[in-house]
């Protein structure tokens, strides 16, 4: 058993994801004029480990996220491994590609940066409220 409540662990995991997403968006914006640069994004985090629904005492969560690994056959057909590491993948939601091959659109990236900012503010507020509840529970709030 962990000493961190699962809600706080989930908030922390979400904030780390948002931080990485912001870094990748900033990298996209910085390379907005680099010929041939392809926009990237970050895979959504897997929160299945936080789910405490077990099946018949087997001890494994029933919710899971499939992991796809690049096999030799997939590579032979032209599949490529995700760009970067740690869940950084090629952006699939592209609105346009410039003649030089760059597919970064500043407007799209700024919208995504705004989403990250609002999601981070929501996670910060949830964290603050959970800490307040814990302080109240132990008599320090």
C-alpha cells in the first residue's frame, strides 16, 4: 500500500503529464519555421493503476491500456517507432502542412497551450482542496 492517497497520486501524475505536454508544445512553436519539422504531442497518461476494481481476487485491475510495440513485421511494412521517448509521438491532428514539409500551425499550438494552462489550474485547485481536506481531517485546518 502506498502512503500517498490515490487521488493525490493521480493529480501528481496528471500535472507531470501537463508539464511534459507544455514542453513539447513549446518545442513545436520554436520549430515552427524549421523546414521538414513535424509537430509532436504527448500520449495521454495511463491512470489504470489508480483503479482499485479487482476481478475475483486475482489482484489485477480490470482496466488497462494496450501497449503497442513495433515488431519487425510492422517495420517491414513501413511503420515507424514513436518520435522521441517518454510518450512523445507524432501529432495526428494537423490542420495544414507548409510547402517545406513543416506541419506546425502556431494557432493550433497556442490553443493547445491554453488547454494545458486551464487543465493545470484545475489540477492545482484540486490539489489545494485535497490538502485542505487532509489538514481538516487531522485537526490542523
